[in-house]
C-alpha cells in the first residue's frame, strides 16, 4: 500500500496529550479504519501522514473510552427524562417533588426513582398515604435509591394485588414494579433508552453492561433493548437461575445474553435492609421480619447455577452485597472449583456484582479462581463514612469493611468498575475519583488502577480479552474520548507533577488530577466512529 493510499483513510489527531502505555509522551495519534495506527509527536505525525484528515485537539486530553460494567439502561433513562428524586433533602421535599411532577404530567403512570431516607432529617420513608396525598388516585411507583424497595400509591398496589400494609420489598416490590412497567408506553420506553445511551456517550462511555433479568426489566424490556441501534455497545447479562448445563445453553440461546450473570439476586441491599448479613442490622425498625436481611438463593442453589454454567463454559454471576451472601457464594465456588478445577472456573470469567463485604480469605480465593469483582466506587462516595448509611445500618466497625478495593486488587481479583445506574450517575471520572479517596483508610486504590478498572478491566469482564482493547496502542480499536483540559496545564513542564495524579517521568501515562471539577467530554469515538460531540 502506498503512503498516499494509507493517508486517504487516516485521521491524525494532534496538539493534545494521549494516555497511552505505548508512548506516555505522545501528543498525536493516527487512526486508520477504526484502529489506532500510530502514536507520536505532532511534527512526526504530519510528516508520516501528509494527506491525513487533521483534527486539532486544542490541548485536549485523549484517553481510552470508558465501559460501565453495571447499568440498567431503561430505568436510567426513565430517571433522566422523568421523576428523579435523588436530590430530595427531606421527606417533605420528596413529596413536593412528586406532587409537582404529577401536576406537570397529568396522564399515565408516575415512575420515580432515587429517594433515600437515610440522608433525611426524619429518617422516614414515604408511606402509601404520603404518596396518595401527592398524586391522588394515580398509579405511582417510586423506587428507593437502591431499587430494592419502593413506595407506591394505593392505586398501583391494587393493580399489582399487593395489600396496603405489605412492605414493598422482595416479591412485593417486583410485583408493583411489574405493574407500573406494564403502563409505560412503547414511546416512553424507547425515549428512555435513547436518553440513557446518549448520556453514556456524553460521559465518554462506549459500552455498558446491562444487568437484566425477569424481575428487573422483564423479557419485553430485554428484547426491545437488544433491538436498539446505537453507537454505545450494550453487553447484556440475563440474571435467571438454571440447574443444568443443558438449561444454561438453552437460556443463552433464547436470550442472546453474554452470560447468566448480572443481577441474579443472592440478596438485596443494605439501604433497604435486605442485604443478607451474618449479624443483625443496627437500626431495625419495629416489627422488622428479617433482622439479618433476605436470602433469595441458598448455597445449594448457587452451587447448582455455577456448576451448570461452568460445565457449559458460560459466564455465571450473582448480585452479592451482604457478608452472609458473600460467604454463600464463596462456599459454592469452593465446591465448583473442586468439581471442575480452578482453570475451568477461571476460563468462564464468572462475575460477582457489588461484592461490598468480603474477607481477606475470601478475596484470596476469588483471586485464585479469576472471579471478576464488578464494583461501584460511587457507593462509598454516597454511603460511606461515619455518618453515612453504611454506619447507620451496620455500625462503625462493619461499615469500615465495605467496598475493599485495595484488598481485592492485592489478591489478584480482576476489578471492573461501573455505576449501577440509576443508583449512581454514569460518570466514570467520578467513579475513578471515588476509588482513590475511599472513606476507609487502606481501601482506596491508585488513580491508575481505578482508571484501568473502568476501561481495560470492564472490557475483560465483558469477555474481551485480547490484551489491547481499552488501551491506546497501535492495533487497538480506536475507542477513545477527548476531554477538556481547562483545569489541567498539559503544556506544563514535566516536573509540574502536582497537576497530575501520575508522574510523566515514571514513563506511566498521565491522568488528570481529579479535584472538585471533573473532566468534561468533548467527543466520544468508538471504533473510529464519532458517537458524541
């Protein structure tokens, strides 16, 4: 191929700073046919590719695009275009937001998300009577921020066949959520998905791992999402239990899922007091029926699912939060590793979502089996600390043992970072920052390690293990984002390391210093195609 022919299909990005292990001091990058073709400096690039299409980065920072390892696309979109209650600062404020939304949108089901009474002065969740006072006889579904419990109107409870006095957790929650979902129009669902995927692209994300299942979005949402054409890849996991290898293969064929993993619930969530614990919650309300939370799958059922998927060579995985849930999963993995061998287990790339409570012994075992920890640093940012929700529910000692990123990394457990959106925002730089400033001393990881977990690590968790995807090196897919560098002085001398979280003199690619203002995405490119900006 002649130089002229190469140039015709080549784009040269210059006048920036490229985060690349292949050349840490690169200021220019050439892309050809959706693949990184070359890295270097501006003058060399212009000479080598004289006829290339030129893109002036104007000092921008070019980094591998992010992957969000745990999202719920439609629910995220419904929050973006609908009733977002995460900003509510009190019960009264929450109810005012609900009433205002009901007035502004007088027709259809009211779908809201995000209230969190643990941060309110009253520490009291909305009651059915509260919701009725705000919406009247409308159907209203209002998920708690962790989406493991909810508030609902009397009209929706009756439509779902749930008694007025039944707490909306576990099966009762699934029933009211399903009833509300049935009243969403196809146009609402479609608009929500588009909004969520557009938001992902605007945050420099080129792929998301959808953690679906029969009780989360249901088969209709799954099929509709898989049919969406968008520049952001949707890697789908279906969280439904199987007991044999034949069933596992049939389920994969029927769903087209990447694995039978994601939110296959072993337990619930700490905020809703449904995470499965060895010891009771510290702030149990009167009459709490399950002082140690909920167990949806026991060790025997977990073992059967893992065995079926391992025999079939399929990725298995579970939603695991409480320490009792983690113990049950590790015990099951012990049995499966003994039965099939550690190599067979590692080959499947089994995943554990959240994994918020884990011991040193468990971490060592998970590292030996190659089990991926798909985690959300935003959880610690939102709920950690001595006054946070973790401490309310668990007490100070147990709360300090939450989200042990450093322990897991030290034991060789592959980390993949995501948001669990809409629980926390799809903002990967915020996740990277949260992982570096953990509330518990000794649990944080470096910015480099956190960035890797949100890029290469998340690609690997999704089954892409070619060694180059998620980096910017020659031969890698040209999936990257360009970030505004207003608060970074990319032309500063190399000894101005206070402006960066890693030192260019170490030959390690630089990362922006993550202070109160996070980088802003100018452009997102996936395999050479612009999907944002």
